[in-house]
C-alpha cells in the first residue's frame, strides 16, 4: 500500500491535526516526569552514599605512607567524624539557624543574599563571554586564516590557572582605576567569569556556523545572497543546535569563575567570600560551610534554567540539537 498525501482541509487532515496535539503534550509530560524522577533519585543516592560512608568509614580515615605525623601520607579514605563530615540533617538544620548567633538572620537568608550578588556578577560575565565568543566564532568562520591563527591561542588560554589569573586581573583593574578610569572590584570578578565563559561559546559558534549543508550554501549563492545575508538567514539559525549546549556550559563556567574570583581577590558580599569565612570556622561549626556550598549548586541550576528559557524562545531552530 503506497502512502498518499493528505490534502489540507479534508476530514482526514482535520482528524490527524486533532490527534497530534493530544499526544505530544502527554509525551512531553512523561519525559519531564522521568527527568525529574532521575534528578530526585540522584540527590537521594548522594545522600545515601554520604551517610553510609559516615556510618561505615573509619573516623580518622585511612592514609598510606608518611612519617606518622598528622597530615603526612596519602589519604585513601577521608575522615568521617562529626567535625569533618557532619550528617545531612545537621547541615539542613544549620541553614535555618542564625548566621553568627544573636539576632542575626538565618544562615539561609545570608547565603541567598550572597548568592544573588555572585549570580549577578556571573550573569554579567556570561553576557560578556557570549558577546566576545560569538564575535570570535564569526571571525574564525569568515576568515580561515583567523581561525588557523586564533583557535590554538583560544584553546591555550583555558590552560592558565584561574586562581593565578584572578589576582593579575584585579591588579590591572586597580592600576586602571588609579589612572582615573573607574574600575570597581566587582568588574574584575565579572571579567574573570567571562574569561571562562567565552571559550565554549567561541567553539560552539564556530562549529554551528560551519554546520549548513553545501547544498543550502549553493542555494544562497544562486540567489545572489551576500555573506551577511547568508550569515543571518542560514548560518545563525543552523548554529542554534550547537550554540545552546555551549551557552549552558558557559553559564556553569561563569558561576565557577565568579566564585573563584571572589575567593582570589577577596571581594566582600559574595558567596565565595562567605565560603572562606565559614570554612575558617569549620572546627567549631562544621555544618556551616555546607550552606554556601549548597547555595553555589543552586546558582548553577538557576544559570542553567536561564539558558533553558533562551532555548524555549528559539525552539523552532532546535531541530537536531547537539547534546554532545
């Protein structure tokens, strides 16, 4: 039996159109439920492994080698006593206790305020990284000589340790600020975050702009389309499936870069500074440092959700999205 095209407006076409919308949302709902279930199962598995390790592991850990003094040798198993490894419920309880005693707000409120500041700086760094990475990707696709000369340096740039690069950027910003051009310390954090964010965007843009088939490119040339028209009408829409995963990776990298930059340059008010402060009090309050750690995880989820909203707006270009 051969397939026949269904003419629009016929009874068969109307019946087909009525059947499709009912099935698609249900399948999407099931897929969403499955993803949420796997996420909850993953969190439960991490909690179970943590508590089992604390229950069954040696309190002082296991080390190999060394001279017998504290801190010597190679750690094979971590310490599991209460100061080094508090229970999960102790971490959760501590988040709702006062930050530093007295009438101070709950720790979770302080973490939310610090996370909001760091997330804002990470968003600014992400935006700068997206702009710079996109321009680099377009330039490398347009001129192969630029790609051959620039791409190796873009890859090498990610080898520089961020913990050493951050103080250099801060020192440059201080000198610029003293010369009369305003450079607040928070801009150094955003710039360092953009340093990690631009790399996946540049690579994803280059790969996406090179994705169109030769047949489509020939069709644009046959219609006398110039480089700019080809870029806007063909290459950029074709780049969306490759660019969205790069934007997600850039968002996560920007969050990591902002936190590390705050730690390196000592910027107050952010979650990186809070991590250092509470880590110094871990011996007397071992559950406290885990609150900003959880806050950093939530920041990463919020950043990923923001990119997801961008993907929803570009849904018609996402066919065949690259998930590698």
